[in-house]
C-alpha cells in the first residue's frame, strides 16, 4: 500500500486516480516500471483526500488539521486493505500515520528503512513530486524503489521481512514478578511503540502512585537508581521474554522500542492495578522523554535520592523501594 500526500490539482483531483495525470504521477509510474511493478498490483491512496490549494489556486502542503481530519478515513482504508507493507511517499504521509499509531520516525533519518509501525511493516520514501525530486534526485529514488523491490519481491506475493534475531530471547524466561507481563502489555498496547526507557519510567511512576494513593506496592518491582533514573532489571528481562510471545521490536532515538504483534492477553492485573496504570498513562504517557524523566526524578524515592546526592552521598545502584514479601 502506497500512501502519498494529497490529490494534485492537475493529477488525482482531475483524474480521480491517485498519483496519475501530473508530473508526480508520471514520476511514480516511472519508478514502478523501473522495478517491474504494475499499478494494478498495488494499492495507492493519499493521506489527505481533498486537494489543498494556496490562495493563488496552486497545490499546497496539507495542514496538520487537514491531515488529522482525514486520519479516520486513512485508518479505515488501512484496516480494509490490510497490507503487509505500508510505503509512505513524503513527510505528510509519514506524519499522518502517527495520528493512527504514534511513532517517532523521520523521513530524513529513516528513508528506505524497513520499520515496524503498529502491527505492520513501514518503508518511508520521498514523494515523487517535482519539489521532492529537486531535493532527492530521480536516480536516488530509483535506488530507493530497488530497495523496496529487494525487501518485498513480488507485490502479489510479498516476502516477510527479515528481522535481526534478539539473542537474549533464546534464554528468556517468564517474569518472576506476578502481573509484570500484563502491565507491560497494557502499556505497550496503548502507547505503542514504547521505548524501554519510557517503560521503566512509567512502571516506576505506577509504583509511586500506588504507594502514595493506597499505601500498597503496585507490583513490588525492585527499582534501583542508575544514570537515566529508576531502572528495574526485572522489566528488561520481562520485555526480553515478551518479545518471544507477542511483542515486536523497533528502534527509536532513545533506544529499543516495542509494539504488539497481537492483542495482549491481560490475566493477572487487578481492577485497582489497571486503574493505577490508567492514571499514570493519562498523566505521563504523552510527555517528552525529558518530561517523563523529570516527572520520575521529582516523585517518590528518586526525589530523596537526588537530595542525598546533592549532600555528597553515593546513590548509584541504590534500591528505591523497601521490598515486601
């Protein structure tokens, strides 16, 4: 499935056929032919379904509001077509996907890479319009499409992508902390993709919130203070295990991140624990990396540890909660 930006006034807005009838369409059809693919073997749509124009009547870049307004239609189209691969053409299309399943991919950094987006495989490419060709030559775009051909093969019978095997999965064992797998699955399913960095902070904040609100541990996870704040070895081990069960792995700026290959089955979380997670995700789930790190530093025992550090105490690898049981 190819997702372009919006119908061009001389192209799809006139012909009713996405990427057809203007220079963007000519370039796209040339690139398809360069890898021996046919238009009828792929599905083509746009992130925005109307033709955005300037006051002079020329093609304009879709606004963020226009992209958001069409995101429901785009999400429904993706569900109906159910493609194994989604190939975005241009920054607007890549941004549009973040309105459906959040991601932190950037066209300049991730062009022609095979990425995990939600439960699908994503390949970001540059748009085929004249302005994009001025920045990335048609020759480079031909190379990008050859890469797509190498990854997918025949679009009527696409190959599955080859992902690097996580060697730690071979030794992965189920989490020792009851409910930890469910809590991780719960968070990932709502915020995917979620970096390991954020998982540690969110679960720490859940421990703090539970102890402050109820006087009881959330899951009684053992956290220690490390360079980037609260760290729980059991969380890292649990994620390794869950990658062999239902989590997929990708990369984000802050390191490895995870998404659900299939719906997480929640068995061990109590209603109170689910309520704590809901509260934490609502308050902190959409913060920036810096924001969530600051929130963790200012809450619970991390605040005490930092105060002790300012007084000259050694605090690295110090346990943060008194363990029960």
